[in-house]
C-alpha cells in the first residue's frame, strides 16, 4: 500500500500534486510519503505484537535524517553498518541503546565511536573483529555487548549480489565457528555475548528461507546454553521483499506469524532489521523527459535522471515501474528510458511500454524509496538530487539539491600545479 495515486489523471503524493513539486523544485528529485512510511512501520510493528522484539530499521536502505527521525518517534531502533550511519542516527535523535552495529569491516575508530556512544550491541562477523572489539573496550574501560553473526547456509532465492546467508558469502561465521567464537568470547574480560544474529539476504519473497534459518539458529542457541552461555537476543535480520513487478511477497502479518510459530515458547527478544519493506514503496523518483530519439532497432526516451540517481536497474537489472505524472494520452510506445550519463548501462527501464511522451513531460519511477538515494553518486560530476517528503497537503525539502560548488567541496589544487 502507498499514497501515490491519480486524481483526474494527475499523480498526487498524499494531497499534493507531483507536478506542483516539480514546478517548485525542478527535476529530478526523490519524493517520500510520510503517511506510507508511517503505515508500513506500524504494520510491521503490529505483526510482532505479543513477542518481545525491537525493530531496528536498516539505515542503508534510506538514511535521510527526516526518515530516521520519523521511525525514531514511532519506537524504532537502527541497524547500522558504518560510523557515518551511527552519526546520522544520533543526529536524528535515536537513543544509542536502540542501535545495532552490523557489517564485516568495522574500523577501529568506528568501534571506539560506537562504544563511547553506548550502542545496544555489535554483530560480530569474524574472530579478528571479536579480538579487536575486546581490545578497544578494554582501552576505553567499557564492556561491549555482542551478538555472533551466523551464516546459516540458507538459499534465500534472491539476486546473487544481495544473497548474504550462503556459505560462499562474505558475511558471518559458519555454525561451528560461531560456537567457537562464543566460547572464546566468554573468556574475554571486556565483551559479553548477549545474542546470535543472522541475515540471509535482501528482497526475499518467501517465508520458508527465514523459517529454515531460524530453526538452524535455535539449534545453535540450545547448544550454547547447554555449555553455560546464556543468549538474550535473537537477531533474524531483515530482507523481506516488496512488489516491484510481479513479485508476491508475504504480508508482514504472514511473516510475523511464521517467525513467531518457529520461535515457539521462548524468552528471547527478537531483533528485526527491515529496510526495503518499510521504505521501498514509500518513495518515487520524479524525472523530466529531455528528448525522444527514434533508432533503427529501438526507440529511446532520454530523461534528466540517470544511473547515478538510481543505480538498481543498471547494477541488478532491477525492474521499476514507470508511470506518467499526467495520464492524458492514449497512444503508447515501446522504448528504453535512459539518462544523460556516458555509459551504455545508464538506463532506468528497457523495452518498456509507456504512454507516448514528449520533451518536458514528467515521468515517475516507482518503488524508489529504498537503495535509491543511498546508492547515488556524483558520477559524471552530476550534483546529487534533492529528497522531498510530503505530509498531507504540504511538502518539505528534507535534503537540498547539491550545487556545482558542492561537487568540489574539500578539493584543492596543490601549490606545485
């Protein structure tokens, strides 16, 4: 469900015409619906009513301060993977004891920053990381709460680049190594094992892989507790998919029931790290047609958004629906929708049947709220585009469009040139 809809053939975000925002701010831009963000989070939260849990929104999916503040106010925590994401979370007002730090490559300065901030726990991914966190905590006279991230070797049935729970993936430890790491950590003076964590992948559209992983993790927890290591938190990650095209992912209620049933009678506190399922369909990318071009073998619609603004189609061959802002023509065309970047891979859609368009028309790329702006870049020295949030009948620029001056901020020409 989302709050992007047509009224009299004009697309609105909640009660604001998308064309009005384009006229005021220029294109391209990202547009988020406050009502959709809130509804999706609350729906996910309710899916786990009756089970002790903490939802830690995955910052990598959308790190805008306004989005993080909204979720903070709704009771969310955060799943972070860098010191920069920790900084963003704290700036948004997130209590540090609701922050979980994941990721395979935490730097020493980032670990110290997180320890000094008082985060809830680290998800540990290697023996060397465990030893480093113990040393950092000892130096700061802190005790680090940790969870061991387990790689359960479960196939999530998703794109290889976003599969994270198979034995060939770089994430986590295998079951045997995780048990060894827990026993090693029990002898360390400045870490405390409080949880077990796993994450099998992203854009998963079936419940079964999550349940399979959970059963395997429960076996490990039973083994650990039999050896005297008490576990308080079970982090089952995120990864629940959304509908981009013809996918039929489970509703959060179905997901919640399946996880709760698999968990059974347990005193463990669940930690969940949803990202895409909360923000994916709560955002769109609005772009303007610059030119149309008829080729010998295919037609092209050239727009002012590009792969640096939304890399998912180029990177993952991901599908995003493309809709007109104004539905006023019956004629359709089949075309590639491409951007201005000097790469053949610069496209937003290929071989797409869309309404006939002309220069100046506005198009919307749907389902762009997750991994849109966060994966954007300044490739071809293109300023990054603004992020805008609508609440009811008002819109607010929650990140300004970059200027040319922003492109060279921090650069300098040395005196020998």
